[in-house]
């Protein structure tokens, strides 16, 4: 069974959850997908819970009790939780430690700067540092407003 990737992006209150509920319900009830094959990410836990419950309710209302009961196998959650779950599950294959954590914004900035400095001479990266555009130049210095700060 070939997988289909569907991306739904729209503003708040536009009907994304309704649209996703219909898509997931149709795929499950037609046999084109099974709950364990569903991957859906949202930005909030509330939206993820709402999506899972709406699909489960739609299945129950139509007498699809086994499918509704299997919805716990679907990977529906926030981007962080779903992707983090995959990183934990496939850490060995990816050459990563199984324990992952989300970095705070300041920590991620330090990491990006470290990577830029490590790869100096091989790439040029544009990043926003302290609300002013900065560029990591080939020499590894941070270029600001035409000058280099090391």
C-alpha cells in the first residue's frame, strides 16, 4: 500500500481539524489506511487531542468500533512529540543518542553559531542574532553591518 503525504496549512478557525478528520476517517473506513499508519502533526496538544477524538467519534457514529478502538495506534500529536518519538525509535539507525530534548531558543542559537564556526570556510549561513542580521563569513567571523566581530 503506497503512502500518501498530505499537507494542510491554513489560519486559525479555517477548518483544518474538520478537513483532517474527514481525510483520516475516509482513509480508515475505506481500508486505504490503518490506524498504525496514520501520522498527523499539529502545533498544540489541544488540537492533536481534538483531531484524535473527532476521528474516533466519526468512526463510532458509523459503527466502525474496531477502527475507533485502534485509534490509539495512530501517531497524532504535536510536531515535537511525533518527531521526538521517531527520533527515539530510530535513534540507533540515525546515529543519535536515544534521549532527545527540545532546546530553548538561547541554546539553539549557541548551537547554530557553533555549527557555523565548525563549518567555516565551507558554508555561509545567514542568521538573526540579537535582532540584527548577521552573517557567518567564510573566515568564521560574525559579520555585522559590514564589519567583522570575532
